[in-house]
């Protein structure tokens, strides 16, 4: 009797791919220390192939790596990292990369397990790893209580991430250590200027009006760093579902506190905030959408928000113009 062929589902094929990924042979220039690979750049290696998860991290790696790196982000503008699922092509990009940088703190959701396994085979670095846990916000999502991964909204914390990228590149490519240190120093100088600029801009908003209402709780670090009360309809992860009680609670807050503007996010559908606005209108209170903010993703090329610094400036200017 002829054996019947069983067609594997996409999920089964993906799991098989993960199994193969876990068995990747360590590169010739690598050595294993504990469960982590310590690798260095090969003598004949022309350029370092870097893969990152988000665009913000790609921008950071490019700024510090300069001419010695070629950087590619897995997630395109507008993609929500909390819900991102790696494709076969994404796995191949991770396989071919010399170095991988990701957010950590469970920003990448279901991809976290893949990235942690990859650490055993090549330099795979969460850019949040050197931040003092005392500076991290805790939050609750479908995975239980954990740290808030949206560290880029506090420029000072992003400076720490820059130091992590710098140190990883220096360790991998000692021959160009001075270049990476100089690039990092110059970029950190720009970030310190940005931090001061944000504080000055936020002062334009009357204290009573410093309330930022968004689709999900991504701006907590921003609020803590720059003195704004932040409220989100969803939790720190968009994977957590919101319900009618969440909509009603936020609606009532807007009405009671006479909040005039809320904000939508480029990587989150606006439907939820539209429901809140409609609910407030039924209670006789008019609320407008103050603008679109970039939260978990930068803008498209040419958008004026396609680098970390321009993205932050866009957000701050949008918030200030709507609330002042």
C-alpha cells in the first residue's frame, strides 16, 4: 500500500525551522563562554552584517557602526513589535547576520524565544541589558508582570542603549574600536541635546494640561522623564485585549477632567480611540484627535520621522501643539 504524504502546516514548518536554527554551527571565529558566544570580526570580513528587530535599533546601530556595518531591520515602519511573527525570510536573515540587536524586556513578544536561542550561536544583544533595573518601569500584560520595554521614550535610557551597542561592536571588531567610540560619543552628544530640547518644549504646555492619552501604555517612560501624566487604553503590550470597561473608564476620565485631545499611534489601529471619542461625545464632551504619534515604530523614509531623533521631535511637537 502506497504511503500517503502528509502535508505540514505553516506552523509545523516554522517549528522545524526553529529546530534547525538552534543547531546552527558556530562561526569559525567564535568561541563559546557559558551559554553565550563571544565572536570577533574575521580578518577578511569586509563589512559587518547587522540585523535588528525595530527601526529605532537599526538607526542606533547605523549611527554607531558607521561605515563598518550594513544594517537591516526586520520590522518595517508601522509594524507592531508586540505582535510581530518572524517569517521564513526573517529567520534566514537572522541566520546570515554577523550580529543581532533587539530590544529585550519582551518587546518582541513571541520572537523573544528565538532571539534568546540565537545568543548561543552569534552575538545577539538586547540593547536594554545594561539599564539599571531600578530605572525600569514595571507593567502588567498577558504574560504577567514584567518591565516596560519602551525605553526609547526616555532619551537618557536610549543613551544607555547606545553604550550597549558601542560596547558590543568594540568587542566584535576591536580593530575599529576607536571609530565606534567616536561615533557613539558624537551621537550621545546629539541625544543629550535632544533631551534638553524636549524639556524646554514640554514647558510650553500649562501644567494642568499635561495629560497624554494614547492607544496603549507606550509613553510611560516619556511621562516620567518629562513630567506628563500618561494614560493608555491598552497595557504596555498591544497583545493585551481591551474591553468595554476600559473604553468607558477612559471616556469618563476625559469627560470629568475636560481633556480636549487624545492621540493615535502609527502602529496601532485607531478604532479603539475613535470609540472613546464617540463615547465622550455622547456625554456632551468634545474630544479631538491631537495627531498621530510614532510609538513602537518610526516613520517611512521621507516622513520626517524616519530616524530616532526626528521621530522623537515629531512626537514632541505634535503633543505640544495639541495640548498647549
